[in-house]
């Protein structure tokens, strides 16, 4: 693989990771607290269901791009056998983050969206709290991936 092709893959990989991790930070630290401060539960929960739905559709694409570009770069460099410890760490963290994301997407968010549609506000709020905790976990893990990727280069 040429140096240019590898650089393009690395750019796409980092851009997808920045979208996912940055989006989680925005939802967790800005959108949800603002909605909680300004809106009553029906409006807040409907807004969060809509915003999360749009964000998760973007993450679906980002996640596919992350795995495809990451595996392509790993393959281009000879696979796991000669990979730096940080590559192993990033893949391990990525597997955990992906599993959490799949749980959010398939279970927690779906249940929240259905509760909002049925106007079961206490249930929707409880489901949103579950999504928030899982997103906070993935946000911490995503931040750790960035730290491993960047600080790990020096180790």
C-alpha cells in the first residue's frame, strides 16, 4: 500500500473516531443538560429521541468506516504479529466500545424511542438514563483510545 493510501485511510479513521467521540461529548455535556434545563419531560424526551436517532445513524457509518479503515491499515502493516502494543490496546477498546454501541442501538435507544412514541414518559426517562450511562462509558473508553493512540507512540 502506498504512503498516500495509508495516509488517506488514517485520515478517514481519525475523522470517524472524532465524529463518534466528539458527538458523544456534545450529546452528553451540551445537548442533554440544556434540554433538561429548558424543556419539560415530554418535549425533552422527544428532542433527545430525535437527536439521538440522527446521531446514531451517523455513528453507524462512522463505525463501519472505523473498522474498515483500521483493519485495512492493520493488514497493510502485516497484521497483529508485529503490531505495537497500542494497536492491540486500541482494537481491544474498540471491541468493547462496539459491543456497548450495539447494545445502545439495539436495546436501550430502541426501548427509549418506543416509550417516547407511546408517551410513557417515566419509562422513556429511565431508558434515556441508561443510554446516558452507556454513552458516558463509551466516551471514557473513546478518550482512552485517543490517549493510547497518541501518548502510546512515545512509549
